[in-house]
């Protein structure tokens, strides 16, 4: 004989459903909040992008979009052989990067995620590249080299992240994501100008 569900069973199911809905709504709120935080961080670093972008003739919105894609414009982010680390201080970031260097692993550093290849090639000290202003300048310089090589195309954007000869499809996907960030940055700028010029 089949038992009818009790009131307690019904109440506990309702409670579980409520908890699940709460977790879902919280995750949605967090996912909506993160782009806003990333956007605010992007604009916080804006002054340090202006001069190198002018010096190397790189579109400002493009450099900002790459920073957002690479690190969420967080200054101490380290990626070691594909694994992300989010240190809370430059000292912690330095320790992670130094360990990766000792181990002979490829790693990316800071706001623009400058790869260890460039540090080795130009004998750049880890402390120097962890300075956000220098990291941004170096990243914009690298981007300018790719633009000079490929023109202002998806290839230049993709090559910042992935060598085209190695994986052109990955480079193309990366470029598409960066262009999405760039569009959002340009839209926000346009909205700000509209607000300031509205009578």
C-alpha cells in the first residue's frame, strides 16, 4: 500500500526548494556584479593606459579590453602553465612567479598578463613587471608589435594571446571575446558622454 506524503515531507521539500532558489538567485546576482566590478577596475587603471597607447598608436579601448580579458584588470594575477592564481599582494604574486621561473614553467604576470618569454628575452626583473604601470606599458608595447605585424585585425588581437601558427582557431575565439569587451567599453564611454552633454 502506497503511503501519502506527510506534511513534514512536503514542508522539508518546500524548504529545500526555497534554499535552492536562494542559491540560484545569489549566483545570478554575483555573476551580474562581477562584470560591474571588472568595469570599475578597468576604469581605475585608465590613466596608466593613456600614455603608452598614445606612444605606440594602440586604440585605448582595445588595450583596456585585453586587460579585462587577460586579468579582469586585477594587478597581481599570475597564470602558471594554464593555472590561475589570485594573490592578494605583490609579494605573494612575486613568490608564485619566482617559483614558476625556478621550475622553468611558462607564466603570465599582472594586468596585461605579460608572458615570461618577454621577461627572459629582455632581462626584465619580476618586481619590475609586477609594477602595474610598467606591466600595462609592456603589454601595450607587445600589442603594438602584433598590430604592426598583422594590421589592426583580429589576427593582431588573437596573436597577443596565442601564436597564430600554433592555434589560429583559439586566437580567433580570443579576439572575438576581446571585441565583445571592447564594444562594452565603447558603449559605456558613449553613454557617459551622452549624460555629460545632455542639457
